[in-house]
């Protein structure tokens, strides 16, 4: 029976399971060390949660093709963006189920467009940022389940991050968020329902040159281009930038809000496919320089699981959403 992913603000069981599960993954020794990933300094254990942080970073550092100037990498700025993150979410969800001993647990989503429809002054105090959900912003975050307490080693700590040179480094500090930071380093508000609706109306999944300048739904939902009434970043990118702090760099899964954002992106992709069909481009007639973004190219993971974009277009036997946009 397919799982049902629900709005975290409307289902306390999903909220509580998510918070408990991510803390359990953060406390679990993965069996890997920082040395295994070329992180300088004394070798330290890597927890299971941070494997996803490292995976996301390494994928962003894998340019497709190598040395390209477009910024297209193995998970972003190209056609595979939605499929790659769908696979990541499914593996993360399976790990949550495992540590919770609950095969029925489904990853919840945060419908940020509902908050984006609020006045900017209210967005920073929306329910999702209350103590009962994800906590508020700060350096470090000091409220909610992921608050930092220097005297308590069991509180949420960022242990792996990327430096200014794009290299992974060890650290030991609290989570950072900086809501609605002043432009150009940030954006004043979240995306709106209108922006989502305009993206859902686009009929093409993606277009050549399959990068951050392309037309189509993929690039619009990723946020490199927007509707004519707004300037980038949009949608997915705008949420990352609006939250700021640890949601900004390649190690953005350090913030559990990452999964709430991407689950909502996945939900919107489902909404788009309901309107326009389970279609994906580019196909395998595209040049080898697009390897990793074509419909039958494998999406590799550090968990021994592989899939292709074509294989994850229809996940209806695995999960569904309570409400589609």
C-alpha cells in the first residue's frame, strides 16, 4: 500500500516522527569516517544524517560534463534536478522508517507558498518556525528541536560543512539561519501560490540547452528563471536563500528544513505531471555530454541504490500526497 506524504503543519504524527527520526539518524554512526571523504584533519566518525549532507555536496561538485561552464552538475542546473532529489528523498525516508521502526512513516512537506502569500513581516513568524516545529532563525538557532546548547553535546550540531573553496571541512557548531536577509545576499519573501500556478501551467518539462537558462517547468521550479513579474531566485532556490545560513551552501541538508522544501518541490512535480503527463527530457538521443541528465542514465547514491529518471516518474505504488497543487 502506498504511503501518504502529508503537510507537516496539518499532521502532528508526521511532524513528531520527522523530528524524532532525523535526531536518531544524527546520533547513528554510519561506519564511515571523515577520512573516507577526504576531509582534512583528525579522522572522525560520520553519522548517517551527515552522509546525506556529504552526498549532496559531492554531487554538486560533480560537473556534467566535467569542466563545463554552465554550472550544470549531477543534481542541479539541469534536467535531472527533480529526479535526483526524488531518489534522495526516498532513501532518506527509508532511513527514517528504519530508525523509527515504522515502515508506514511518510516524509512530510512544508507548503511554503501558503506562507509566501502572507505579508513578509508574518512569514518570519509562521507556524513552521515555532518551537513545536523547526524552530526560528539565529546564529546559532536557539529555539525548537534543532536548537544549539554549547554545554550539551546531544543538541543539534553541524559537523560537516563546505568552506569558501568548496571543500568539505569538519566543524562543531550550531545550526545557522538568517530569514529574509537583505538583498543582494538574500530575498525579502518566500514564493507565492501565484508563482507556483504559473510554473504548473508550463507545458514543457525542460528545454535545450538543459541548463539554468532553459525554458520549461524544471528550470522554473528549480528557480533559475522566474515569471516576468519577478527576478531570480524563484521557487526552490528562493526558499533556500530566504532561510539562509546553512540552507545556502552545497551542504544545505545540514538544515532539516531542506527536506521540507524538497518534499514540497516533489509534490509540485507530481502536480505538474498530473496536468501534463509523466514525461521527461532529454531522452537517450541527447549527446553524451548530458550523461547523468538523460532519461535512462543511472542516478548513483552512496547507499548502493540506483535508479534512472525514467524509473522514478511514476512512484504511485510507493507514495502519494494528501493534496496536489
